[in-house]
C-alpha cells in the first residue's frame, strides 16, 4: 500500500471512529444495558459491552436498544433513514423524535398472542399425535387392576377430567387432589378417568376414545371407554356408597361418559363449573384467546371471527346430551360464576349449588408498616398474559425508579430483564399456604391481578386477601372481581387506563397497608365434591 | 327489490372471491351473485361453477367488447379486471335487476348491507370514499390523504347503483370511459377505473357519499377508525356496525400498513387472522400461484408491461396484429423480437 493510500485509509478509519464516538454519546443516554443483555442472551454470554455491540452490530441485526424503540419498525416506517444507512436509534434521538417520528408501534400483548395462536384443529392433531404411542390395555388387565381396590369398588367415587391430576398443575387438579385425599380418609375407592394426554376439547361422537384409568392414585393403564364400562358393570354396587363428579368433559364424549356412569349403577351426580367448556370449546370464553367474549349468541359476528366459533355448537350440544342423559347437580365455586353460566345458554338443569373451594376465617388485624416506605406492588404466579402479567410488566417498566413504588414478583419462574424483585415461591401439597405466607412476609400492599377471563374461582385472590393485601382487578375477572367487591379488598377498575391513572396520580397509595385497616385470614380448602356426599350410607 | 352483486377477478383471486361470496350468501341469500372473470381455468384445475358460492360466471370474453383480444392485450391484470366492471354494470342495467352492487374480491361482509337498499330509495349512486375523516399526522397524511389524491377519492372496491335514472346514466358513462381509458397511468391523471369516479358527484345527481365508518374499512382508513367487539357479539367501527372490510394487499405490505395504523386496536388483528385462515381454506392448490391465462403469449413467453403499453399506444400495431397473443411468424411477438429492437 502506498503512503498516500495508507494515509487516506487511516483518515477513513479515524472518521468512522469519530462517527461511532459521536453516535455513542447520543445513544448512551437512553440505551438500556440491562434490557439489551436480558433480551439478547447470545450477546450476554460473549461478555461484550452491550452498547459497543449495539453500535457496531446490534442495530444492523434488528436488536432494540431499549424496550421503547423498535429498530425494525423504525426502519420500516422511514425509508429515508434506511437510505442514509445510519443507526436508526441515533437518528431518532438526534432528529426523528423532534420531527414526530414514531419510535415503535405498540401493538400490545394481544397482538403477540394472536401472532402465536394455535388453531383448535392443530391443538387436536397434536393431542392425537401425542396419544398415538400410548399402549392400550386389555379387559383382563383392567379387571386385574380394579381388583386391587380398597373396598372391592363397593364404596366408589368416580371423577372425570381432562388430564392426570397427579402430574399436572392447576386449580382443577388441586380440587381432584383434595377429593382423592378425602377418599383416602374415608377409606373409599377413587376411580379417575381422563385422556392419557391433556385434551383441548370434547371428543365428538365417532372419534376413537382412550381413557387413562387411575385407581386410588395408581395408573391401571389406558383403555377404550367401552371396556371401562364393561368392567364396572361386572362389579355391582351391592349396598355401598357410590358417587361421581364430572370436573371436565374435555377428552371424553357425552355418550361414553353416560355409559360409564350407568354401568357403575349411577345416574345422579355432580358437574363442576371449573370453566365454561359447557358453553363453548373456548373453555375460558376468551375470543381468539385475547378478550372475554361473554358467550354471545353463537351466530354473532364475534363468534364468526373466533377460532372456537365452528367448534362451539358441537361442544355445547355434547354437554346438553350429558345433562339430558344423567341427573346432574351443577356445583359452582362461586355465585357469580353460576349466575353468568345460567344466563348464557347453559343446558337446563334441575339442581345447582354454590360450594367455594376455600373459606377465609379472620385471624386478626394485619400489622401496619411505616407509612413512608414505597408501596409494594406485586404479581403472583406464572408471568402469563391471561393472568394479567403484561399490565403488571408495563407498570413496572413505566414506574421503575419512581420512589413511590417497589415492584415484586412471587412465583416459580422469574421474567428476566425487568426492574422487579423476584421471590421464588412454590405452592405444593406439603406447603399449600406457601404463597399466602410469602405475601404476608413481604408485606405486599397491592396485588395486580387482572385476568383476561372471568375466573370461576381464584385461589390467588383468596391467598392475597388472606395475607392482608389489597387486590386490583378488571371488570372481566369473574369471581376475582366478585371477591374484591364482597370483601372490600381493593378495587375493580374499568380499564387498564384507569389503573395507569391511579399509579400516575399516586391515588393507588390509598391501598397501602399503612392506610387500610387490613385483616389477616386463615384460608381453609374445602373437601370439594365430598362435602356434598354423605360419608355414611 | 331484485339485487345483483358482482365481483371482478381472475383465478388467482378465486380464493378471496370465495370468502366474499360466502359472506354475501350468508347475509343476503336472496341476492343474485355473479363472478365476472377475465381469465381461463388453469390446466389441471377442474372449475365447477355449480359448486362455487356464486350463482353464475360471466366471462369477460362474453361481454361483447369489440376486438376483445386486442383490447385485452392493452391492459395488465389489474387494469383489465377493473375495466370490465364498466361493461358489466352497464349491461346489468338492462338485465332485470333493480340494484347492482360491485364488491372487490378481497372484501368481506361482517353484517348485512340492508342500509344500502334504504339509501338507494333516495339516491341512485352510492360511493365509499377512502377517507371520511382527515388525518393530521404527517405519515398518515402521506400514506393516506396524499396517496388518495393520486389514486382517487372514492374506493371503487365498492359501488352500488339503481339500474334506472342517474344510476343507469352513470353505468353507461363508466362503461364508455373504462373501455378506452382504464390504465394505471398516474402521471396522466388516470388510475384504472377509480380516478374517473372523482367526477361522479359533479357529473351526476342523486349521488350519496357514504360517510358511515362501518363500510369499506381498510388499512388506508384505519388511522381514523377503531374496532371493538362487544359482549353482545357485535363488531363495531367507531361505534357503528362493521358492514364490510376491504383486505387490500394480503401479505407483507398489508401487514405493515395495518400494524402502522391499527396500533394496539387488537380486534383488527383478529379480523385479519380470521381472513387469512378463510383464504387459506378456500385456496385450491391446483391453481398455480399468480396464474393468469392472459399473462403470456401463446407459446408461454410472459408478456411484459412495456409490450402492452407499446401496443396500446400504436394504432398501426393494433391494426396489423388483431390477436397480439399469437406466437409464430408474422405475429406481434415476432415483430417485437425482430423489429421493435
């Protein structure tokens, strides 16, 4: 290389360096190092300086400098910035902002849910594929398995649900676990029937059925429903106590369920409203998984654009068949749930009862912390949209560093890159009150619990109220709103904007423990269906 | 009142047209539904009009357009699919219908269009403007307000007329203009069939400009329209029932413009996702992607836009080659290969 060219090259490099340094000064002011490392773990593992990485490579790879600016969207919107070949974030900070250009399109969390949506048919296909490898047992194997019962099936409680209550986590599973524990105490037999893998919908007539059989918590194998009915028919009741409860019909057909119940010599039993699967295949009544639909008329425009629309009729009809074929008492964990269900095209029923999964007994006033500490605002459980995580996350990001607030997340899994202090809490059979204890110990003032769907019952809201927390929820939250209103335990706000306004104005501080006469409670779980069945014949 | 609703398209848009006609049939089972097609079925695709969700097909070649092949060659696929709307609506005025409604194949009904028939009690011509509220944001003004100054104030994805009076007079005028001047030539002041209709409120009486936001919702007016889905199951736009949506540019461009203006108004994305599912379900894999029978010379060589423009500008070529699609010695294609260079 000649001396002149070398000089030019050096000048060029020096110019590029100066430009990068100038960009660095502009960008550094609003670059979020923690955010960048959290959303780009591949950068974090290299140990590179995140700002250097963004300036040199990151923006060209579509990586965002903070949670409020989208490199890809800014370039999509501004072809002149693309043509100039400059760092779009630097452009925005230098001139784009003053010119009124948009830093990112906030399409909201619901856009992301819709973009990742799995159609019901694909969910069913996946469940069917997962079932393919399941070995089907013989009638002899089932009879042999049933012989290992506590009472020779004389005293027998049969439960139906959508999955194996021992290995899956959730409210329905907890209810069946409670029932199973009660049956151990009574010395009765418990037969649980469910699809061998969780099934998203009812099976329709003509679809081949496969049911996992659990006897007293022990798997006997997977069998065709007709084989199960035949096996039960061979063991007559002979004066014992027999009962059944349908916790969920997903993965079952109405006719097969009726046949199994009849084969056991039963006709009258219980049907639980853990969800709204009896109204629609979208069992939580979230249209397209994004908004409470309130079960509008099936021929409505809303059902017309919903992924569950075409599946609603068959699923409701199958439940109607079940109600016509058996003498069912509907059990609802909350009055609001039952009222809504009855007003929303539910099948005709003869009896209904309200039986909460838990009750609260006052323990005494909660201690009052000092009034000058920040308001402790918490989210509990999995960071998922249908429980309201996006709203909490938005608040935590917006008010990060605001001395009025401190944000806490209590649950099994942390969400990285957020200004939220995380505390691992796992509720187990051995530690059923772990969440309540953790909320109480952390002296959480306010729980943000804004589920998208109208919860039929919420253990979370019971735990929070028992721990002396105030709860803020939305209008579509079902029994969460009902509990908050009934216990005067917080606010039911109309919109997320109202929630934001309460934080902006500071009005939310009215819910601080220091300013509320909050109570502590002992929470007792019910015995579920067993409370409704006499122990002695 | 006898109503005829039609849409103009080619086989590559049959999937979208199926979604439109199914929605028309659902909401208006008594309307006559007509597919106006400027195409020929691709080999290997068994086209059975009787099993389609429309009542009949009218082929553009049967509209009686003089020197059809020569006329057709002057247009690209969009120009000709819009041009044939004129002859059809003009001829339909003498066909026994009281009302004729045109809808683009990429529109879909979400509620009945009954109010149109009420308006046609007092008016003879109904048009939907691209915009019914002005934008005040710079980018939105560029994308929408200024863009429509180039392409036309009214969106001709929809027009409805009475088949008598001013409606019939409009149909004859539109027919005449589109047969001669339906080109995408914005510098000259033309944008296919659409820009012509800027004249309509001046040239005709009894014209109603529909300023109800429930009609012709599209990416170009989403900046001023907000969707909501009520607990009663109704879908509304700025509080009015959503009547029909115009799914312009199904693909990346439509996605970008929709996201830009829908923002976090999530029911918009629900509706788009629904539409994409419907179109996918209505797509027949036997129709090749971007199929158009009139997009190639007889020997299969693709026809370039410049070749069409040259042909339409040169009366001598039109006279010398009345079938410009032909291949072989002495054809327009042969002339292009040897003389045009």
